[in-house]
């Protein structure tokens, strides 16, 4: 029977990362819970498959010829600091940027790197980096936002979808915000657009964009924004945004939705209250007291009772589901693996409803139950069953062996079932799923008298049932 600490560590690993293998859980269980939270949040020694190893196997990534997020996938699959990648997914879903409009995959990759590097820092610093990000500038047309002819796209979205939410600002605030961000543009943007249509792929790949502040195109006049007046620039606007209570609540609700429990889609937030208003208020307080630090908000959240009691209240996004499954199977060796494998599994994420780097709109993806359709559920079940029952995968072989080594002639069907459930991340399964597992375990036990002669078939069959269950969709 797993200890309470092991189950809590498994819960944290699902939310702050992509689940934990049995060996990882052994290590996590050895730590005090508060220390484990710090371990996820404060990693200094970060290891993952190196870029040169990825490029050796996938030269198209290096040349930016692929529109598939394989590079990011390798990082998610191999990193020892999963919260870095999880926070990147978090911000990618909020600051949704789609590559087809940008037509420069290197710019998208650089944006993901920015989320990885800055995603746990202060929210005002994140917004400043976002406002300077070439992919975001092109995505929301800020390179066409000029002092004599403003484009309100970025000014509107930074308020509506990125920081405050509808109802907390006026149309005039949008205009003043847009004026403040004039001059925040792409260096030599006309030339870069021309070269984007005819640039030479080899030997260097596509040309990357670079941010430029063009003071000559900035509207330096007086502006009144959210009740304050001054000759504001973009960084002044962000300073004003971040001290608003609406911003604290908006950021807190996003964090709650992603790390605690599924909420309704963002467009409904204006008229549907939070599931747990007290939790949102406490997160908002942590936002203010930490000077807008996302890291400190998460430190508070992960140590809170409402987080500890929230097991299996979120539906895994397709990317989470795939990475969670494949970190268990541990099959991705960048030297020996087939070139197309990671490409294909990230295409599977798109089939399930989440094509990374190509969100459906500036709103990003709607989460929760909207991840599950009849088609996507079939895709999920088939994907998990394919990988998590294949003994050729080293992680599967190791999990099967670990269960096998723990059973003997006296092991009962109930004990075998419990061991199989525990090995796949200390899941909590429904009575129906448990009954299905008991049916196959009792049948195997009645035929052979025990599980010691050929345990592999019954264990992999149990893995198949567990990975096909409703509960395996949850985290």
C-alpha cells in the first residue's frame, strides 16, 4: 500500500510536471513535501537531451523546415526539470500564437524558449518580454501600429486575454494602450517580410526576426490609461496593468484552472464565478505580496490544502497526455530512435485536439471537458494502449519487471491489481475499472493458481485496461 506521502508526491508530479516514473517517485517520496515543492520550483541543475543531438537526427528542425514542435517535444520528454516545460505549455495556452500566420517557425521556437526562461518570474517582466517578442508582434500586428495610425490588436488582447479580462477596462483604455506600444516593432520589418517569402533555406535556415524599439514611430504624447495620466510607453502600461486587482484575479484564475481544477472557458469568466473564490483570493494575495512572482504564487499553491485535495480534478490536455504516457515508456533515445517517431507523436497531439504552435485562435484552447470528444477519446485510448503495453519500450519493461519482482506464490488478485495501479502513477480508479481489473486477475489466478509462472501477460493486460480507463485521462 502506497503511503500518503507517495500519493501526494505523485499528485505534485502530475501537476508540476508530466507525472513520475516509479524510480522518480521513490526519490520524491524520500523528501519532505515542502522540500519537494522547492525541488520542482528552484531547480539549478537542469539536464535534457542536447540540441546538437536533436539536430543530428532531425536536420529539418535546425533549418526550420518543419512546422511540428519536435524540438519542444524532446525537451518535455527528457528534461529533469519538467516544471520549465509545464509552465511553457501554460503560457502558450494563454499567449496563444499560431505559426501559420507568422510563417517563421524559428520565431515560435524562440517564443517557447522565452516562456521557459521567464515563465516563473514576475508577471510584469513576462509581459514586457512578451511585448518585445517578434512572434507576438507579428501575430497581433504590432509592427503595423504606428504613432499616426494605431493598430489596436495588441492593445486589445493584452487587456482582454493576457492580463485583465473583459469588463475591467474601456475602449478608450484600449486606444491609449495601443498608442503606448507604438514603435515596439520588428527590425527592418519590410525587408524581413520580403525575405520570408524567398529566403534561402540552406545552409543556414530561415532568417529570425529581432525586436526593435523605433522611437521615431512612438507616440510620446500624454495618455490616460486606467485612471492614470502621463507620457506612457509600453512598459509604463504594463506597470499599471499589473497592479490592478483585476489582473491579480485573472492571473490567479488561470493558475487555478491549470494547476488545480478545470474551470469554464475564459470567455465565460465574466459571468461564471470561480469554483473556489477563496482559493482565487488567496492566490491573488500571494501575487501582490510576492511583487507579482509566478514562482511564489505556485509555491503557495502547491503547499496549500486546496491543491493537495484536488487530485484527479483536471483532464489532461493532449500534449500532457502524450508526454505523460511517453515518459513512462521511456523509449525516446535520440541516437537510436527512428527519425519520424517524435514527429508522429506530436501529430497525434493535433489529432487529439491540441496542435502545439497552432492554437485555434487568439483565445488558445478551451480546456477541461472540451478536450474529450468521441474521436479524441478513441485516439487517446489507442495511443496509450499502443505504447504502454509494448515490452520493447524500456520503461514498460522496467515497470512490468518491478511488478513481477514484487509478487510471489501468495500474491492475491487484489494485491496484483493494486500493484499495477500504483506503478502507473498511484492512480485512483473507479469501481468499474477496478472490477474489470479484478476479472482478468482472478481468471489468471484460477487458471495457474498464482502469478509467478508467466506474470508479463497479465501485467501488460492490466496496464492496457488502466491506460484505457477514464481515470487515466485525469491528473
